[in-house]
C-alpha cells in the first residue's frame, strides 16, 4: 500500500521552545494566571508590565492530566505518556489495561471495559473513528499503536453529546503527540527476550514471509485446473543451521522543531520505528460434553512472530493567536505470523489420541490515517473547531495453511480426505472511511455556554475470501501418507496435481462453472449523520451540562457467501434513528473536591461481520453472522467523588449502573457453530471503581509514590430461548431452568497497583523505578448451552518491573522485566469437574533499551 515506507523505520521528531524572555523582564515582578484554551491543552502565562511570557508544558504529564480532570465538567480518565514511560509500556493496548476496570481479552486483542466486550466500545484518534484491522472485531487491535506516537489516552466511560453514540462501555480516544520544547532528535534501540521463545527448539514458522514483514503471497485465481500456490506447505525451523536466536529487537528515530514563518509558527513532530517480537507457548485446548467427557483434547505448540513499522508526521500551524491548523498523518504496517500444531484426541476421528493438526496464519495490516483540523477564535464569545479525516485500511491473510492428519499404528501420518481438511486460505479486507466533526462554542454569558455541532461517518467496507481445498482421490488415498508430518510438500505438489492424484475444491463453488471456485464476499456501507447540542451552565459551585445527540444511521449490506439463509436473501438494509440525551453535573464540595453525577442513553450497533452470513472456520469452532441482530440500547448512570490533595495527586470513588435493552452475545447455535444473537430483553451491569495517585514520601532529591486502581462489578443478562426463536432463524438451547447468567467477559474484580521511586542526583541524573502488579478476576468466557456448562477464565496475577535512568549527557537507559510471575492463563468448562479447555503460559520477558538525544 505504501511500499516507500518499507525502508523508513526512523523519522524525526521536533520539540519547540515556546518561551521567549527579555533579559530586562527577569528583573521585574509578576503574577501567574492559568489559561485553558482546549480541554487537552495546558498553558501558563506570565504578565510583566508590557511583557508576556508564555509556556506550554507536556500534556501527557500526570499533574496536567489530573488538573484537566479536575476542571472538566465531563468525566474522563486519562493515562499519560509520562506514566507509561515509567512503567516501560510501549503499546496502547497495554496502556489501556492500566486504567480502572479494563481487561484485554486473552487471544483476541480486544478490550473489555466495565464488563462490556468489544462491540460495546469505540476507538478514536483525536476524536475521529479509526477502523478495525480484523473483520471479526469492531475496534482496532490497540497493540499496533505505539505509545511513542501519542500524547495521552482518554478513557471516556461517561457519554457526552460530542462523543459517538455507538458505545456502552467506553470511548477510547488516543491523542496524537504535539511538539513542544527545545528542538531535538532522538535515536533509540531496544532488545528483549521471551524466556519460552528463547528455549524453543525448533521454532516453526510458515515459508514465505520474511524477517522485516514486507513480503506477502499473491492471491491465486479461481481456476480449479491450476495448482494454486507456489510456496511450501512445510513449516521452516527459523533458526536451524544459524547462529541467530529469537531475540526481539527494535529501533526508532524521533525529533521535533519549531519553524518561524514570518508572523506564523509551524510546529513539527516526526516519528519512525520498527520492532519485532517472538513468542512461544506449549499448552492445552479442549472441549467437553455435559458429562465432562472429551469432545476434543489437544496438546498445542504455538509459535508467533510479529513486526510493526510505524511512520508519523504531525504538523501544527499557528497562524496567529486566534487561529491554528493541524495535519496528522500516521502509517502503520503490522504483521503477525502464528503457527500452531495440535496433537491429541478427537471424538469423531481420533479416539486413540492420534490427531495431528497443522495451522499457520499470516496476517498483514496496512493502516493509513490522515486528519486535517482547525481551531478558530472568531470573537470573544465564539469559537469554532473542526476536523476531517480519511482512513484507508488494507488487512489481509495471505495464504493460511491448514492440514489434518491421523497418526497410524505404524507411526505413519495419513492426510484426511474430508472437505477442507487440507486447505490454503486467502482473504482481504478493505475499509475506507471519511469522517468529520465541526462544533461551535458560543459564550452567552460568563456562566452560560452553548455548544452546537455536527459529526459524519461514511464507511465503505469490502471483504473477499478464497479457500482452496486439496482432496485426494479415493484411488490414490494411500499416497497421502508421510513419515514426517511436516513434510506435506511430499503429499501436495505440482507433479502429483498434474498426475491427477488429488483435486482442488472449495467451501464455495462457482454455480455457473464447475472448473472454478467462487470467492466469498460481503460488502457494506455505513453512513451516520449526527447533530448535537449542549448547554454548559456554571452557578456558584455547580457546573451543569445538559445536552442531546441525534444519530441517523443507514447501513446497506450485500453478500455472496458459503452460508444460505432460509429465505435465500443476499442483501439487507438497516435504518435507525437514535435520540440520545445526556446530563453531566459537577458540584465542587471544596476547592479540591468534586462530586459528579451523569446520566445518558446510548446504543450499540451489531457489526458488519456479525450481520453477514459468512462462515469462518477455526480449529475448534466456526462462526457465522446473523442479519436479524438488532442494536442494543444502553441506559447509563454514574456517581463519582474526587479529591485532589496535592499536585498530581488524586483519590476517587465511582459507582455506576447500566441497563441494556436487547443485549448482544455470541452463542452456540449448532454443533461447533457460533452466531450473534439478542439473547434476551435486558441485561445490567453495576459496579464500584476506586483510583489513588499519591506521593508517599519525599526527600530533597527523590520521592516514593503510588498509583493504583480497583474495580468490582456485578452483571446479569436475560437468556430467552423463545425470543431468539421468534426473532432469528437460529435456535439456542440454554441450560434447562437457566433464564439469566453473567455477561461474557465481565470480570468480577480487577486491580492495578504500582509503587515507584524517583530520584534526581546532584549532577542531574534522573532515575525511576516502578513495580507494577495487576489482578484480573474470574469471568465467563462463553455461556453454556445444551447443558455443557459455562466456560470460565480463571483469575490471573501479573507483575512487571522497570528501571529507567536519564544521564546529563543525554543518554537514556531502561531495563524491564515483564510477566515475572508467569501465571497460567486457564479456562475451565463447568461440567462438575476440572475440565480444562485452555491452559497456556506466556513466558517471562526481559529487555533493555538505549536512547540518545541530540
């Protein structure tokens, strides 16, 4: 997509010094005034008899973020780059999990907030939506966004009219970094090792992709008469016969500068970087029937290799004191290779524990985000802000490999002949989206402000997939045998295809031409036009925001897939109108205490993949969309107390509740087949959240400090079999007598505790040490149907430690240890006995990074 970026791993980042001080001014007396021009900008201004000294501090600094939180009428929880740097966190997904009540779902890359899974949350960059790289998910995998390119992250759990109406858990807004301070350029290198990956021998990856992550296979044509692939079936032992080991590495270059252009100022920030990551785990995956007997039970070896290439250019152009423009351009190229080998038991065809399944998947994502915005002070009473964005996403799985074999009593492995048992799969997702916001703020009086705005989203998504099934003819089935189960090239190759030993089939044939397969496609357009208005009123100690948002939603989908609906339809149109009121109140109990109350109504749309009847096959399950799913309506209530004892310090306690109408869940609708359903008329979530940021002990040159948070929640969802039968073509048999259960993904307790020590030596060497502990409580991973029992993820304990030192000679050194407890990530099926369905350890990671600032 942007091949020229392949060689650009380092760019330059620029910080500008906004302070210009006359020598004479230093001898004059002054007073300080604090000015807040924007919610995410903190400026200080000093007036001295005709001289004005202006300075801009880091928005991502903890003290500034807490100060913004204190003054804002809206409830926002922020995670800044200063805190993330101290904790050694390099990606946005891990950063978000440090906020109260958030959990990253193991194995999926999605985030749960307040017990609500991916579909109930939204992700934005500078308040504009960004697309997901995975057709299964609503939100982008935040791990591909690097913290070096951002200012801070705002987790907005309370609705305000300016926010997208399609959320129930939170809007996760990532703010792009803006250059400040002195001009600089910084180069960085890093290296780390995962202990399990380091010890893995062999380390299997599929043939084809390369080290840098910029090589992909071309999607074949549709002919069944042509051997479709030119890459090997065999997995390569990546480090065999070499001196290389699976050590993670990365490098980056960033910089910034301020340019004076006559009376105007251009602030520029650049970042470029590349890094890779190796991972290995040996574990178990299984499923059981209602009595606890095995349906399948596999020992699994997982090998992962990922790369990330990021380029960022952020330009801020200050025309004058009243007008400012910004241009944001981000390019991200990420790849993930995953090779899995399953060995063990299958109830249908491998009852002697002689199943052998090979699966290799390569995923490539190119995301190009461009935004142009402006901030204009038109008069003393009227401000106008606007921003437009265009996102281009190209995400593909070029050449997924699957083989299913049976180990014979003589030790020979035979390839199964069932349809799809040996296949190569290719898919491509293109998502283009134009979006824009414009809002006007009019100051009616000193205490009364009106905000009016419009938001538009115009998404065009195209998805296609091809699966080539390799099936031996009965007459030659004896030739589909190998001694080495990794030597599949011996079984499937050009010569044997030409000889007619096997044929090419597919999970979707062309009905008009027997000699061609047909691609699976689904296309969707989504247009959302929104208007919003709110009044902000300040009366003594009370600040009130009363507002409303109206969303007009048009969604048009068409498909031609491998699943036929009972009515044979291949398209569907959806039109919804949503009226969304919101109330936010803040009462200042004292100068450093706030009491907040918020009430609102939002909604949750089913995603395009959840609506499209397309069957996607995994090793242990198959999913299919359901076009009969309706949106959920979410009714939200929050009550929060905040106390700010000192600079950068915070105590808070929040109680919240959500009542959800027509909740959406993923459920088992057939043998190994899952779909998406409105499982009942209602669901609710209520909980308590607490957060503390406090300096514990200070000395002349250092301090001990802590930041911690905890969340308790309770959830329940109605499970109504008759409702499902009436409103969709699927049937779900929930357990007899069970009419309600917990929401999937809702952990009952989550906690993060961090203890840090910061020290500045007499020679200005700055040292930081942070120890971080996290606890993720038990939650329901999958609801029970047909009496098989809920699948529950067991509690997890995590511990990380980071030591950083910045020397006066501009060298920075960082040492980190991650996942030091190395717990088992375990799921059990509640069959009345300890039926383990998933059990892995991720391994400990130790790393070092070095930076130098010019």
